[in-house]
């Protein structure tokens, strides 16, 4: 039990502690059951390949696809790769699963018209197997797929043990005629030195650099530009993955990224769907999606205090993201209204109403929230009870830290949520109620 609590603490990050709970025991049992089911999944034909298009930035034509493995459990339904791939690695199942993915992807690609390439992920464990070149060659010969249509995606983790064996493996794979792509570039532990010798054809820009790249003050755009310049200098293509919004698409286009992969063009599709798309010849996709990137939202309900001028109102805040939230409890609030939102425990956020409909207001925080280290979000700074007292406010009366007018000692009037909503619904406007 203590061991389970230890692993739960490690999962939470540095400097964490966890008390044992029966949930940890149930999770461990569930993991063991999944491991046993995964051992049978290959034999029972439960694993299948889906394919996500890779689009040329200039022509918006699909020039290749990435093969992504999926597990359709007979009882639980689809299981996320983020769940079963780590189990496969720990249970020494990644080798047979990786060989299945390689063979199936080559079989499918051989049946496609044209010269569409297929990219297959190779784990560091597979890369460490000296028989990998023979396995790849056998898959190509068995399916009669041209080597230049197969692209092996390799992560920076293979360079942790940088040695002559690593160089020999790259040389053997390259002699087969296959393409090599450096996946998740910039997220590993190695230096740029290996780019001088490793024969990569492409660098894949990790989606962690894409997220937030369009936000004011973000350095991610500069990092992407540097990666593109580096790739061009050594004669490599670039693919930006995880593109989900039109503003992200515009940015990577301006930064001269050569290829794009993400929901803005298409999610991963089944092989049958892919074949239908390829029947018409050149496959072109019109980008679609939200105009701006939206941060992942947490569907949690949280009581809070909304302060406007010298009034405070009890509200409910939900759908919290890094940049905003949905506030409920006030009616017909004008766009642009400024609030100080007290989220409790000294967490104070200044916000502006960007969308208002009935008792719901979409608010945008002036300063982004940050992770609290336990899967939640919190403000970057907290206000102490001492500072609250200096502001002339009573922590026992209302849980707020500053008067939004800046006068320090403002009158506060707490109105029940339902009373405020009822009054505003019947007759009065926001300004009259305030």
C-alpha cells in the first residue's frame, strides 16, 4: 500500500505526498487486468491501425499519414493509447505490438494508390533491438512496399545512450532506403550535436510548442522559427503536430513549417475511410476549426465571490481553463464589465466579461492560471490574510482581498445568488441592480 502511495506521489510531480487510498489499490488491480487483456489482444485481432493525414503547408494536399494504433476492447470499448502503451512498455509487450503496427501499416500502404507515405512510430525499446533493420526489411519485402514510402518516427530518447551502436543502427536503417523522422523534437534530454550525424529526413515539432504559441508574450513562436531555420540549414523537412485552430495554422504557415498535422485538417481515421478518400486521386483538405486556440477546460463547479465596484456577489464558476471560465449567478451583465474574482484560499483573479447570455457570463482572466500540481488550476500568486486585513476588509464577513475601486476600504454587500438572479430576471438591468 505504501508503494502504491509512493507511485501516486511521483505521478503528481516533485515535492508531493500522498496518503494511501483504496482507489490506488483498485487502479492497480485494473491495470493488471488490462495487462492480461492486452496480452490476448493481438491474438484476438482487437488492435487496429488508424491514420492521421500529414498535409503540405503550401498546397494543402495530403502527402502522407501517420499510423496510430488503437485498441477496441470487447467489453470496455476504445481504450486510449495513453493508457495501454505505458502498460505495454512495462509488460515487455511493446516489441510484438510494434511489429504488428509496422507490418499492418506496410500492408495497408501497399494497397493505396499513388505514392502516399506512411509514418510508423518506433519506441526506444524497439530501436535498441539490434534485429530492427531485419524486421523492417522483412515487412517491406512481405508487403512489396517501396522503402521510400515508409517513414520511421524516432524520439530523442534513443540518444540517451549515444554510442557507436546508435550510429550503426541509423546507418543500417538508412541503407534500407526508408525515411527517418525525429519525433517530439525539443522535448528530450539530448543536445543538438546528434543532428550533425543522425541521417534524419524530417523534424517533427512537438505540439507542446504549438500550444500557446499565438498568445501574447509567448516565446513558442520564436522557438518554432528557430527549429525551422535549423531544419532548413541541414536539409530537413518540418512537421508541426497538434494544430487545432486557425490562428495556429496561420502562425506555422508564416514560420515556413513545411508540413502540418492536426485536427484542423483531420483526426486519425480508419483504414476503410482513408481508402475512400484516396479514390478521387489527389487528396486535398480544407482546414476547419475554431478561430482561436481554446485551452482545455475543467468541468468543475466552484463557489466564488465576484466583486464589482463596492458590491460583492456569490456566484458559481465552472469550465475553468488557463485563460477564463464560465460564471453563473448574475443576469444580463454587459460585455466588458470588470470583476475581481475571489476563488478562495487567497486566490484573486481580475477578469473581464467577454460573453454574456442570461445568468451565464464567459470571463477572461487578465493573468493566466497555472497548474496546482494535482491536476487542477490555481492563480499564480496568493494573497495572505494579513494583506486582506490591511485592505480594511473582514475575512469573516466576505472572502475578498482587495476593493476593485482601489480605495482599500470599500463597502461590501453580499447578495444571495438566487435573489440576484431572480431580481434581474424580472425587471432590473445590471446597472440598476448594482
